[in-house]
């Protein structure tokens, strides 16, 4: 059987369409290509974004800067020494962009001016850290991206 140029074009189109369909089906059924939103309640979180901006601005205005440092024991978060540690409350949120199952939240309960997140709770890679904390009625926010 002899294949002319018209039949070749039709076969090329069928091959290309099959190639595209193979990848569409493979990517939509593959669990390693997770297509979730960044957060579960994305729109609800977006409505509270102005409060985050205000908390970050308050932290800058009151010079309430935090220091996040990687140590052998884990991740150390240093709060300003001029604040009484017993009056500081809030949460530390660790967000892992590549795996939502590693996301964790830690309550802030201090006896000293630093908080240690143990090394066994963190996996190597990129983490987004969000520290929401309050001191004497003022809300503060510290966000940082780090590679652990």
C-alpha cells in the first residue's frame, strides 16, 4: 500500500492528537501533580488581607522585629527582649509549598524571649513562615521565606 501526502497529514494529526491526549490524561490522574489551591479557604483568607498589612505595619512602627535563625537544635525564633515573654501570645505557621501535609501551626507560649521549633519537625527544603503574635493588645505579623 502506498501512502500519499494527504494520508500522511491525517496520520500526523492523529498522532499529535493522541500525544496531547496521553499527557492530558496522565497529568489529570497523576497524584504527584497535585492541583490544589494554596490554602483551603483561599477567598476567606483574602478578605482578611488588610489585617495582615496592618499587623506588619504595626511591627515596623513599634520596632518589633523578629529574628529567625537555623540552629543545630532546630529553628530558633527570637522575640524583642524589651517585651515581657509571658504577655506574648499567638501562632507560628509553617507552610510547605511542595506538600500541604507538612504544613503545621505552633502556639506561642514563652518563658524566655525565644521559641525553638525542633529539628525533627522540619524537613529540608523551602518553608514559608508566618508568625502572628500579640502583645498588650497590639497585633504583629512577621513573614519570611527560608530554605531549611
